[in-house]
């Protein structure tokens, strides 16, 4: 009996990403059936096994569905796991999804001020030290060379606050949205009018939490989120108007 085919990680990863990016670019629209296996194998230069594994991965992420005698088709965007780390990375590599960014801004404005207020009331000294360490990582970064380090520290700052809220739901959300925050922070940090202003906003949140002043922490977080939204405003201004 022959041994089952073993996929090389690079081949597997490349075909998954290539197919995902074609879907994200709109080459294959929601509801559209993909070309047959032979055509896709030829296009991507991979085996049937590699192609089927790629389809399986994207189906697990909600992007594709396969049906007997129908074939594989693209699912509606509402079914996609938009917070999946790989889906986010592929999406931002193609082009920033501004509708998703707007939704994330709205969600952050609903969640993070409350989390900051809870952290001011409930955070332990060790948790506050972790928030401070993340802030110090942001302050130590030198832009534009240290963009990735800066964004990682920025994500850590917000995640530590969600964790320090001692709200179980907020704590679970920290792991779910961290990849989304990282991608959006890369955009906003590149577009920031003043990184000094951004740092000052983070420092105000930290100091309010350190002083255990819940309302001050809530307001400082709202200001911080407003600054981040302002930095992203040029992206939305440049967006083409909806078709009429």
C-alpha cells in the first residue's frame, strides 16, 4: 500500500493564501461556484490533495462551502470568521477592509472605556505593572523603524487592560480581537499625525488606572479611541462613494 501524500507546509500555506486572497479581492464573489478542481490545480500549480486541503481550511474559516454535485462556492461575507488571525492578515494584505475597521472602532468604543473603568477599580498592582510595561514598550519604539514593536506593545497595552478589568467576557475578547487590533494599529500608527499625542493619550489612561480613578480612566480611554479614529479619518475620506 502506498503512503498517503504529505503536504509540504510552504505549498499548503501558499495555496490557502492565494485562494483566500482571490476571494478577498472579489475575483470570486459570494454565491459564486469556484472553477473545477482541474482548472484550479493548473492555476495554482498544486496537487489535488493540496487544493482540497486548502478548500477544507477555508471552509473551516467560513469562506467556502462544498456540496455534492454542486461544487465549492464562496459563502456570504457574514459567514466568514472575520476575527480569525489568518483571515485578517490576508484581508489587510489585499486592501484594508474599511467596513470592518469601522465596525471595530464602534466595538472598541462600546467595550474599552468600560474595561478601563473596571481596571481602575479592580486591577492588582501586578496587572497595573503589566499595563505600564506595555506603555513603556510603545514609548521606547522608534518610528518608522520599530513599527512592528510599537504595534505589538500597543496591542499588549489594550489586552492587559481588558484582562485587568476582571470581567470574564472582556478577558475572553482580548484573545479574540488582538489580531484585529494589530492590523488596525499598523494603519493608524503609519497615519498618526503625532505619535507624541498618541503616547500622551495612552499615558493618561495608564495614570488614571494607576490612581484607581474609574471615571477618569473611562474618559481617558474615550479620548484615546477618538485620537486613533482621527488618525484613520484620511482612509475613510479617500473611500469612493457608494454606487447609486
